[in-house]
């Protein structure tokens, strides 16, 4: 990996980290487009890399929120359980998923989230 590529990857990771820190998640919504467009990864590589990068970013964010007293574990547990099950199922489906459909679904999810932010 040449230094220019390392800088691009670091920039993509930095933007994902800022997004995670500010919004408590969503780093993947920044990272996937950055990895495919700016870093030239394939769609499948970008999704997988995003998951690998966002996991420790979420761990760091949750630690900061916990230390600042902004985390209620009892409210988080049902989401954590559902997210773990969903992550397992999604990870299993990912291998055989058509990237064209996955890309469209991701785009629709981003549009939905954007519209919800404005309403």
C-alpha cells in the first residue's frame, strides 16, 4: 500500500470516527462510500472493511459515553441483543448477496436516514 493510499484510508477512518463520536454510530454510512469511491475498494470489500473498522470505533464511543454518564445499560441491552442477532444473520446472508441489490438497499437506507433527520 503506497503512502497516498494509506492517507486516504486514514482519512476515511477519521471521518467514520468523527461520525461515530458525534452521532453515536453511523460511521459505516460515511466509510462505505469513502472506501468505494475514494479508496477504490470493491463494494464487498468496503462493506466488510466498514464492519471491521466501525466495531472498535463503537467500542471507543461507548466507553466515552459511559465515562461521561450518558449510557443506560438496561435500555441498551435489548438493542444489543437484537443487533447481535441481526449482525449474525446479515453476516451469513452477505456472502451470497448480490452487490447490486445490497448497494441499492444501502442507498435507500441512507436516503431514509437523511429524510428522517430533516423531519
